């Protein structure tokens, strides 16, 4: 996602009272819909949706409600949210190595956070459904040839050919299948003891012996191991609760025909649930208050989040909160601010003050990636680690000054040894980018940079607490 800042527009009068209107998973169709592809075959689209409605769900309502409770606890400072993963998944990367490495880096980061923050970590992956991406233009021109923009593997293909760029509704079926395979493998790993705190060495990515943070991380692992053995010695038994962790999925719910087809009622639970993911969010480009995405989100029972950029005003933000969380339900709404290191000090405080003044219960999350995107002189889209770090550090300070709480971070990162973001412990330069630049859309933190961020969070929170 680029750093274009789409404003949340003020609603027309009829939108203000719509929270009490009848809602269905298809009611978004009566609202202006942004960032949706134009499918050339409407019958094929309808057929794909019908097939999706008949397929098994990817998550359960019980998991969704458990996450909502954990997010409510994060609002109160009793947990910390770590939300991270690829900017955009691809069908080709639905393989065991990529998924395992993605899980490893999230586990490593959560280990650092648990050890340093002394609170449980809510682990939410940006995967098993992150196949759609918004674009700044509907079309792309190369060498005089204009084709539809690539909108993610769930819509069309990245190859610059007329055939690849035609939106294909059958890709939604493929996305569902690959999301299911990803979730199945992640659940199998966790249930099989992969996340066992008795064996954090399983999570190694092959970098520990060479990283500048190797000794610090190894000492942390050793200390946790000693603590676990000490507790089990006192208890006289192995602590089974340390053998697995809760893990949840999230994606930007951009492609509404797909989300609608996965939205269902379930036995013994009130409301409608989006069963394609636990924690969907709305991006800035589709956060128009009277738009289709807000309309869809207001009716689902999942915890939801909205990206908030520097162009959003306090009044606009409060109106969004009114629509998405009219009953001030704990754990229901996350606000993911992504201001950029340059703007956060001037733009975020007024939003925090307005929400605090109105007494709204939200989970504040910092996305330090999307507001810091730039292009290099050699043509690469990148982000500077110093700006990512700077935005996170400022976010903690600004929340502290406002009397609010930063309850989590939202990061684009990978378990692969990529060179997409500048700087970090190894001080990657523009020349390094060409060595292992693999992203199809946005630059990601590599595993070492991601772990460095986790250590930064611990040190910053510790300094504030002191």
C-alpha cells in the first residue's frame, strides 16, 4: 500500500442513523464501493460466490470471540498485540517453508515481547487471506500499453499481459483453498508442539550465529528456559500450557464479494460472523464513512480495525467509531494509526485527545510501515528502518503524554532473508536492495529487522514505565 492518504469523508444525514437500520452481508451493495475490480462475467462472479458459500469456514466463531476478549484485555494494558506478516500473500508462496518461517519470526518476536513486557502477547498473523491489495490507479501503462492494475492474486495475476490482468472470480476459490491450507498447516504446527516454550530453539531461522543481536536473543532464550524448568521443578510436573499458544489471522477485507460469501450465522451465537478471518481491517482508501466497506464492517461480530492516516480529523474519526462500535463494546474496535515518522507528532495527539475526551474504548495500534514508504534513486520502493523505529518510539511517547495506551503494533514483515527496507542492524543500503528484493507490492522487514523492532518495543516500554 502506498502512502497516499485517503480522507474519511463526512456522512450524509441518512448515514448518521443507519446503525439501527436492517443489515445483511449484502447491504454494502447499496453504498459507493471503492477499490473493487470490474469482473467482465457477472454470471461467473455469482457462481464463484455461491461456491464459496458452500465451502467450510476458515475460522470459528468461538475463536473470534476469544480473540475479542484478548483484544479487550490489550485495551486495558493486560496484553500486547503483535500483528504482522506479508504485505500481500501470493499463491506461489503457499508452501511449508514460507509459512514455517513466517510463524518462526512471529514466535521469536512474541518471545522477546513476553520476556520484556511481562504481559501475554496476542499473536495475529497477516496471512491466510491477505491476497487483495488496493491500488492508487485502476490501470497501469508500460511502453504505451495500458492494462488493469494488479490487485492481488485473489483478483488477477501480476504478469503484465492482457490475459493475466483480467479479474477472474475463480481466483477467490483458489484464495480460499490456499488460506485453508495455510491455516491447517499453522494449526498443525502449533498443536504438534512447534510453539512449545520448552523448545524455542525450534524457531531458529539460521541467522542467530551471525546477527548483531545473537547474544542478546540467546541469553533471553536461556533465561526463559531456566525459568520454565524452575517452575516445573516447584510444581513437580510439566506445564502443558507452555506447549502451545493461541494464534489468530487477519487480512484487509478489501474484496467485498469474497467477504460477503464468507459471512454467516452460527449456532448458539448472536449476529453475523466473517468466517474467513478472525480480525479483518479496513484500509484508508476504503474508509469512507458512507462507503461500502464501513457498511459491511458495521454488521459483523468480529473484532475489526480501521487504518487511520494523517488527513483524518477528530470529528471524522469519532463518526467512524460511532458506526463501527455504537455500543462501546470492549475488544470490538482497533484504530491502527499510520502517520509516518514526519507527521505523527503533529497529527496523532488531537485524535487521541478527542477519543479520550469522549470516553470511547478502542485499541490503539501503531502501523509504522505504511506512512514511511518512499522510492530510492535506483527505482526501488522501500522504507527506512530509522523512520519505522522513529514512528514507534514517538507513538509510545505521544500516548504517554496523552494519557492513552499504545496496545499493539502492526508490521509488514517476513521470515525470509530479504533486503527490502533500508538500515537496521546490518545497515542495508540502496545497493543492497537489488540483492534480495522479492516483494510483489510493499517492502517488508526481514527477520532480523523484525526482531530488532521487538527489542526496541521492550526497551521503549521499559523506559516509559521507569
